């Protein structure tokens, strides 16, 4: 008698890096015979892949686990599994405080998802998952305690050291025309507000050939847009002894015929080299788009954040990016309300934002993380002050964005159509090379020539006809 496959429902929270982990776990489960469902209420097993980046992300993770626990007690699900960053941080508390949770899977043990869900079948090959490369900088920081988490309740002693490869099964959760590729995992930087290194381990890169092989496979399966991700993509290859690893990788991927757009996210400011900029400028398929989270612009705050740099240096760097890549789209993000941030330091940041004129900008209020160096430093600002500063910075950016978007009216761009707009079926929506998936504004399409039937996942030429604060309106030409 044929066995009925176990239905597994996945809830993936947090950033694209976590999404790729979810896709890998779904791939392993599907390969082992499980049926995946997007409706948690229909699932025999529910997996929540959590985020632990900042306080609000942790709260969202806990709320989701509790919601899924209710589905387990009052519904069909027999098992609840929690995976991801929250497990690395609060392994024992989750088990102790939420008895409905049957198993936990940390960020470094994704292959355990089969045993955790109880899905029959085993990995079809020996585990390829342990990568043993590191950067001297990371080794040095490790020796000095950067990755220590001994005081964390239930944290396992071994740091995560997992990376998928091109042969790892993966089920894409993104539309078929676009995919993320994680090219590296972990982070060696010392940023004092961040516990991601303790959650994700030391920086390690995937093999060059592995990334290329995955990109080729994705292109053969219909993917046209690739977004390279990692905690810091600009360090790519350093642990493998590769010089200019990211530019070489981008160049190689640009040679894959079926790919149309290639971009990378999360550049570290002082790792944006002339070679990287030249490579972006030289290849049409590499989107003229740089996402460089700067976190602050006041040199004194940046020093306390253990990042270095400052407004003058950053302005010169921005100017160089614009000079080398005419028309480049620049995205950044900032943290406001860092412990001890004075009015004067915040004003430096405001002034920098006015001068730098970023195309896209995100602002996070500082979130206190036990285990991060900043936790014990400086005078903490109140939540009200932090939120006030966040709003104040976003007000400046809104004006900049509005003017920048208005200046695009009348210009033509390549457009990737993504289907009906979320707001109304009367409009279509898409993105241009200026828009990375999910994080940037969008292009609303309100007109196209007679005889054209626009298709989701296809590329068109569009002309911008109107602009809002962050979104554009365009017609297909
Ligand atoms: S670069 Fe800094 S903020 Fe980003 S993951 Fe690494 S330590 Fe955290």
C-alpha cells in the first residue's frame, strides 16, 4: 500500500538569507518524499524558520511560533519545528517555555530538518555541509572572543559552520524568474550592535565553481534574475585565497546567456574596490546597483560601532561610485539612537543624508541585543527618542526620493513584469534594474500598446509617466 506523504508547511521569517535556508530545508524535505504546503492549517508538520536580528524580529518570531502552536493544539498539525537564528540564540528557552515545540534546528544543522520533522528518507549523499575555510581576520577575532556565546542559555558550543552547495536540493520560494544565491555565510566584522556573527559563525565562502554551477542550473530552469547574498558579499572568496572574488564571480555569471539581471546585496563600505566598480560598469547584465549599509555617518558613532569611516570618507566613496558607474542606484541603511548618540552626532547623520542623496534608504532604530558589545556601552536613548530620530531621518529621505523619482519622468528603462499590483488588479507592477526584489519601491504599469499581452516574468521596455514618493508609474512602450 502506498504511504501518504507527510505534508509540511513552512513559515519563513526575516531576510533573504534566511529564505534561502528555508528553500534548502524544503528541498531536502521534498527530496525525501514530503509534500510541501503553503497553508499551515493543512500541514502535518509546521516549520517556523525564525529571525533574531533585532528585538522586533525576535518578537515576530515568538508570536509566529505561538500562533503555529495554536494550530497544533487545535488543528491538524502533529508536530511543530522551530529553525533559524532564534534557535541559535534561545535554544533552551524555546524548549522550556513553548512545550508545543517538538524539535529545534539551528542555522548550522539544516540537514537535521529530516529527523526533526520525522519525514521518512535520508539525505541521498554524505553530508557536504561542513566548510572549513576562514579568514585570518576572523580567526583573530575568534581568538579574542568575538564569536563567544558561552553565556547564552543552551547555545551549543560549536559555531555554525554550514553552507549548502550546488548539489543540495532547493525548492525556490520566489517566483520562477528570480532567485537568490547565497555565496557566503557568517561574518567576521566586529560591529558592536550585532550578534549575527555569534548566530551564523565565521565568514566562509562557497566554492566559486559551486556558485557558477548553481547559477547555470537556475538559468536553465527559467530564472532570469539572480541576487547574490551573504552577510557581507564583498568579502567573497577571501577565505579561499581569491583576490577580487566578487568581481570575478560577477564577471563569470554575466557570461551565462540566459541570465538577464545579476546583482549583489550587502556590501561592506571599505570593501568596495575600484575593480568591483569597474566590473559593474563594464557589464550590462550586472545591475548598476549598490547596496551598502553604512549604519551611521558620524565618525565618533561609527568608531563606537566598531565600523570606522565617516561622512567625508563616505561622500568621497559615493562620488567615486557615481563617477565610475554613471546612473548607479545606491541603497543604504542606518541605525539611529545608538547608545550615547548625541544631538550633534545625529545632526551629522542628517546632514550626510541630505548631501549623499541616496536613491533608497532604510532606517532602523537601535535595538539592544544582549551579547552584543554595545549592550553594556553608553547612555541608552529612550524608545521615544529613537523613534523620533528614525522618523526625522526618513522625512529627509522622503523628500530626496520624491525629487529623484520625479526626475525619472520621461525616461525609459528595462522592466521585469511581476504581475498584478498588490493594491489593485487594475494595475500591473514590475521592477527595473534600479529595484532589488522586495526591498525597494516598485513600478506600477497603467498602460501598454494594443496587441501586447504583458506576461509575468517577461522583460519589457517602459517609459516613466509619473512618480510618487517611492514608486513610479510607467507605460510599456
Ligand atoms: S557586517 Fe556588521 S552588521 Fe553586518 S552582519 Fe557583520 S557584524 Fe553584523
